[in-house]
C-alpha cells in the first residue's frame, strides 16, 4: 500500500505552496504547522544538504471536525495528527510535487470503525484538494 497521494504540477514551488494551501482550505483544512525542511537543513546540516533536498515544506493540515471525530473514536490517534502535506521541488526539477498522507494508514493501526469513517472522509477531501491543485495548474 502506498502511504501518500501525489500529484506533480507545472508551478513554481512558491506558487504550488500557495495553491496547495488554498485547495486544502477549500476542503475544510487549516494549516496548524509548517516545517521548511530546506531552511532547517541549511541551519543544522549546512547549505550543501539544503541544496540537495531542494525546496521542501511540510504543511500540518487539520480539518477540526474530522480531528474531533477521530479523537473521540480513539484518543491516542492524536499521535498521527495532523495530516501532513508535502510540497517539494528538487534541484533542477521541471515540476513541483505535492504529496499528502493517505489517511488509510491510520486504519491499519486501529480497529475502530469511527477511525475508518474519518479516514475515508479525510482521504476523499485530500484527494479532492490534489485534484483541484492539478486542475488549476
């Protein structure tokens, strides 16, 4: 099983980040956290490591209604939240790639029917966001 949904778009990295945020918002997701991997690598590992990873950001996306349902079904599930969405563009790449966690990975770790329902809903919303992004590029 793949653990992500992915799309590649012919957008600059900055434009892809902006449009990814908008597509997620259209599906009811807000961004709780943002990790700029390139900047972190530059600060901790040096410019060579940063250049090797390219432009790379991890967005911690959360739909509050889905998160509430998931935590009600299984409080420990918070360790797997928020849903991570990666926007990345390697050195010399012609396109920017957007990867979103497949929430079905949570289902593999839980037998709760409530978790399955939330994962199905979250997965549909994340796929819709990526489809919107691909259609708007």
